[in-house]
C-alpha cells in the first residue's frame, strides 16, 4: 500500500535514539577514563614548585653545611685530680662536701698528726744531741791546739840546753882524745849526764807535740762524724716535718669535689683514693674522621651543643689537633704490615676550648657534645 512506510526510514530520529540507547546500554559496565597528569595543570604546577623549593633548600643547606665540620663523637674532657694520702693515719676531720665548689688551698681532710709530731720531736732531740757532740769535739780541738802550741814551745825550750850539752860533751871528748889527763873523769861523766838529760827532755817534748797532733786529728774526726750525725738527724727531721704537712690534705686546684669516699674515723693508707676534684677548666675532645681534617686549622671558631644544657649556646675554638689517630696509642696498636688489609677511616682527637661557659650548666667530664667547627 502506498501509505504504508517503513518505520525505520520514516522516523530516522527514533532510530538514532534507539541506537544511542543501545550503545549506552552496552557501556554501562565500563569505568570512566581518568585524566592524565598533563590534563591537571594545578597539580603539575604545585609539584614543580615543590620540587624547585626542595632543590633550592638542599642547595642552600649544602652551601651552608660545607662550611662546617660536625661530629657527635665528642665529649667534655679535663684532667681529673685524684686525692690520696701520702702517710697512713686516722682521719680526724672531713671538711669536703660532695659536689661542692672548692678553691686551691682549701683544707679538705685532716689526718691525726700526733704520731708525726712525736717523730718531729724525736728527731729534733737527736739533732740537738749530735750538735752537742760536734760542739764538744770542736772545743777539744781548740784545747788540743793550745796544748800543741805549748808543747812546741817546750820543744824549742828543750832544744837549746840539749844543743849546748851536746857541744860541751863533744869538746870534752876532743880534749880527752888529745890528753887523757886534760879533763877529770868526774867532769866528763857530768857532761855526759847533762847531755843525756837534756836530749831526753827534748825528745819528750817532741813526743808531746806528736801526741797533741794525734789528739787534734782525733778531735777533728769526731767533729766530722758529729756533723754527719747532725746532717742525718736533720734529714730525718725534714722528712718528719714533710709528713706532718701531709696530715693536712688541701685542694690543689679550683674545682668541684666528686667521688668522695673518705669518712670521719677511717684509717687511710698511702695511695688510697679519698676523693676527686674536677677542675674548673674543661675542654672538648672531639674525635673527627681523618677525612674531615683537610680544612681544619688551629684557632677556627666552633659552635658547641651540649646535651645536658640544650638551652645554652656555647662558643669555642680549635686549640690543637693530635698528631696521630687514636688507635696508634692503644695498648695493642694495629699491625697493618701483616695479613689482609681493609682500609678503615680513622678518627683523630681534636681539642676544642670554651670561649664561654654558663654557671647553671653542670659541665663535667664525659658529657656528650656535638661541636661544629667552621672550616671555611
């Protein structure tokens, strides 16, 4: 029939709608496609800005950090003074208090001084006795010297009669040889007796001189021995006086009392540690790697962070750098010339002194610190 038209050809919109409906029905199970990073300009811009900021921050940090050498292998150091008695005795007074501040010369401990005072008195008496012996020997020397001079005078006085008597006897003997009747026998006998008597007197005076000289030598020997006894007694007295001073134990340096173990009534022996004093002057021992020392020099400034005092800012400077790694001074230093070798970065102690300190910061040896030395 002419009026009958195909539905598909008569209503093309309807056909298109049906096709579209069919297509949408076929895509209902698929998720929508995500936009790519290039399709999100805000996110892309934010990421680029953040990356630039990170790079700039890292660059600035590196430019700043390269001027410093830092290590956490560091600690507060000082020469701790350990006090011990040098003589045995009983402690009669203890004036030191734990952790108190003391000044050099302050009395800390007093040991009983009665036995030492008795020794001092004994050696003083021995010295006085030896000195008295020296004085007596010196007086005897003077007496013997005076006697010697008298004996020498007696010898001189005895020599003249002996000489004259010897001459008379010689003349009588000469006359007797010429003429036996020229001189009486009685005169000859008398001359002989006089010559013998005067010679004996002269010889006796000479022997007295010799005895006086021997006595002088003996007296001088006594003087020498006595002076040696005086010197020995003086040495003993000096030792006793020194020991008497050892009964008073005083602080040798300014610092703080630590590790006190002595108590009133203790009997102490020489060498027994009673306490320790931490000096006021301290420094930092920083063990830097050997690769960090290329630009480090004496006098460079340092910033010090101390864990015990986080709120305080400490300043310092490099005082010295040890000549040699720490391992070289160990009890058993390494022997790299034998066996297999593995290179290990060594650490070198660097001494850093404080430029400022804080009274409320309890500085003490062994505290952990982090020093930063400006090397550029």
